């Protein structure tokens, strides 16, 4: 029976540089969905329940802002 030696991996002491942030391209339907969702929430959900209405509107505003950032910062795909 042959005994194998366990090898230990060397841990490097170098710190990894953080990678630069890159925006990903989003589809145009994402922006359309955020606008439509905001208006549906404002006219149908908000009058029935203000807390849910505000929460959903914040989500759809965040989606809209993400789509604007994606339009301006994402690399062009050809």
C-alpha cells in the first residue's frame, strides 16, 4: 500500500484588485415594463392601499433608473 503525501496549497499574500463595475445591457421591454408598472400601480394599487402602492412605485422607479443607466453606460453589442 502506497501512502500519498498531502500537499498544501500556497496562499498568496497579494491582494486582488477589485474589478471595475460594468453595466449590463437591458432589453427595451424592461423600460417599457417599468413605465407601465408605475402607471398601473399609481392608478389601481395606490388608491386601494397606499403602503403597497408606494412600495411598488419605488420598485418600478428603481427599474426605470436601472434601464437609464444601462442605456448610457452599457457597452454596445453589434
